[in-house]
C-alpha cells in the first residue's frame, strides 16, 4: 500500500525552529518529486515546497523562501522540511504529498495524514 | 501567480441530486487542472487530473470537464459520503495554486 506518514509537528515560539519528517512506503520514493502543502486552520490549501526525484532541484513558495528548507534521504525513503524563523502565519497542518507523475509541477496523488505546527508565544 | 476562484462557496444539495462545481483560472492553464475532495479532519483525496481523467478508484459519478480557464466538477448523484469540500488546483504555471474550495453540504 502506498503511504505517507508525517511527524515532527508541535508548538513552537515565533522565531523558533522545527523539523518535519515524512516517511514514504509502497512506491519507489527516489523516482518521484515530493511536495509539502499546508493548510492554516479553517483555510484552504497552499503549496509550500517541492523537491525533484530526478535531480534534487528544489522550489519554494515566496512566503517561505529563505526560512523553510526541503530535503530528502532516498536511503530512508523520507522527506523533510526544516523550518526556521517561524512566524505566526506558519501555523498550519503540513501535508507531504507525492507528485503524481514525477514532475515538480504536478498534481498530488498521495497525501499524508498531516502534522500540525502551531507558532505561538 | 495564477489565481484560482471557485463557485459557489457553498452548494446545498439533496442526496441523489446532481452537483455542479465551477473553477476558474485567472489565465489559461491548458488542461493541467486537478480536483481534490477533503472531509473534516482528513487529508485531501485525489479525484481528477488533466481536467477530466478520474484518478484510480474514483467512482464514475465524479466527472471533470473544461480547459483553458473554465472548469467544472460534476457529481452525478450525490451519495452521503460525497458531502465535503472540493478544491481545484492548477499545475500548469509556477507556483501551483489552489482554489478556495466549494463546500457541498446537505440540503
């Protein structure tokens, strides 16, 4: 079964840091681009970042550029999101999502269950 | 950035009835448009890609149409499990953007 399982969310103070993880199973992780998508409480979906499975290229939404860093470890089939200089507006459920056809700009066919990040003093 | 809009914001439908949801892009996205369903407390579920192709395992009562800037998701006969929020998503231009969602609730 294809599955994504996020972890690492929690409560963090403004300006703080957090690292999210997403463990993948059931597909060849290294051949697909993987994304992070977030959803603020009661709001819609916002794409955050993507990493290419073929060449490791990375792309970010302007709202997180310079503060959030995406990475992956193919030996562990795991996607990461290192979050620093966190702001109140980063409060959201963070989903990892598999890019359906391998491209970095793509639909998302598999989603994790999400992990909640709350930025508050 | 391409702005996606969806209408209506809320659609009240009786079980067994047809639901028609609209999505509009601020510029052409060709057919690079996906639809997702989200229920409270759950992750989004992949329904449609390439504007009109159902994802694996999606019932035939879900259909998508359109291209360019105007898209439609139709649920032919609403089942109880279909009451949810539906999002459209363009993946034609960077960054990929989502619509604000249409909530389908019970009339």
